[in-house]
C-alpha cells in the first residue's frame, strides 16, 4: 500500500494490471470513510510529492469484436475535492498508460504499454515523462521491468538511478543508469557483461549501492534452470561513488550467499541487505557502509512457495524477488 502525507489508496503495484475503484481515505476520521472514489481506474496509483493529488490510468473501448478500439488514458486528480474533474494528461489508442513516479519538480514518469500486452509488461517497458500540468511527452531512452525498486531518486531529487534493461529474466541484460530530470540522458555506470539491479542512494547522495553478478556468457543468454540459479548465486552488494567516479567496489564476498536489496541507514553508516543461501533460506544482514562487520539481524524469513505450493524461492519471478513483502525498516 502506498501512503501519501495525508491519504492513501488501496492498491498494490504488481507485474500486471487490473480494474478497481480507487478509494482515498484519511486519518481525520480514523481511515473509516473514503473521501474520494474513482471507479474504473487501473493500478498502479501514484501520489504527488505533497500527497494532495494522484495520477492513475484507465482504458475505454469503442465497438465490439474485431472493430473494437481500446484507448489508454493517464489522469491527474485532486483527491481532496470530490467534485473536481480529473485532468487527462495522455490519451492514446491501443497504448496502456502506467504511472511510475511523480518527481519533486513536477513531472510524472510513466510506462507506455503497446497493444495492452501482458507479455510486453513482463519483458519491461520504456519509461516516458510528462509535465504534471500536461504537455509534451519525453522518452527517457531506457526500458525497465515493472517493479517498485527499479527506480531510486537521490535524496535531493536531482538524480535518478535506474535498473535498466528489457527482458523478463532478472539475471541478464540489466544495467544501472543514472540520469537527471533536466536532460533525461542516461549514463550507464555498469557494463553489459554484468547484470545489476536494485540501486539504492546513500543519504548524502554521493554514493549508491546495488546488487550485481556476472551475466551469462552464452550468445543468446540463459532461459532458466540451474544455469540461471548459478548466475543469481553470484550476486554481491556493490558500491559506486558518483563524486569521485572511482571504479565500483564490492562490499560482500561470501560465496555461500546470494546478496540483494541494499538499503542505507538514515545516518549513512550502515547498509541492510538480504541474503539467500544454497538451501534458499532468506536472512537479513547489516554491515558497515564500507562492507565491514556483516552480521545477521533477522531470519530465516518466510518466503511464498508460489501458487502451486512448490518452493522456488531462488527463482521468484524470472529471478526477481519482491523483498519488500518480507520485511520493512523504520530508518528514522
């Protein structure tokens, strides 16, 4: 559930889409009554930085059968004013609009899904940006998977780290790119021989941590199975300093574990991260910001065995694991 400063809507971002009624509630009446409902909306829903507005998508259709036409739209709405009509920011035939983030300087990042294709969503979509007041759409020139942690804004909001790369396989073809909301020109900070994910900024905005492992050496990549598992098992936590632009340094090196999802402490002195061992047991660890003194702080954590009840924790969704469903951290 995504919270705003004064309200929230009951939705969760998934790798897919669906129709629902967006209900926005507040603490003023103990979250008991919706102050605004928007029927026919689709998730995800994204709040503005001040929490007073939101952006969402929907779709409308004309005709039946082979003559039907579907139009995807992107809306901006004031949730505090039930009588205010939502503003249409984007309306395109046969393109679904999926909001991603609302920047501090008043721009909305979103994905455009051609032909309303679930397969295209699974393989990643190109990011675009539009002013929150409406206007010209800018393509960022990078594609990402549709996950919560593929984007990370720097503390000042002046830079954006992106886990870029298309293809649903999380163990290959993923790179960390950094761009800014002025130029939207990405600079790749990891090479194409490495698959890097989950960028995380330090509180001072000078460094970011991420998880990475060597990619496959096969010309056409790896589709799954033991080869994919072996690649994922080599994931370690890495650090990059954007001030000095020194070469990336590895912070973890224990070959017994697969290391992912780095998160910084509020003072920038520690990094929390997830580990998985050869038996698929998941634990949380804390280390110093330079990789010193790693220690387990929680676990084993519960992991969902999947719809069929078969425990394939290591695989997740084509290698992607939604770590945020297993824990949360109040960093002050």
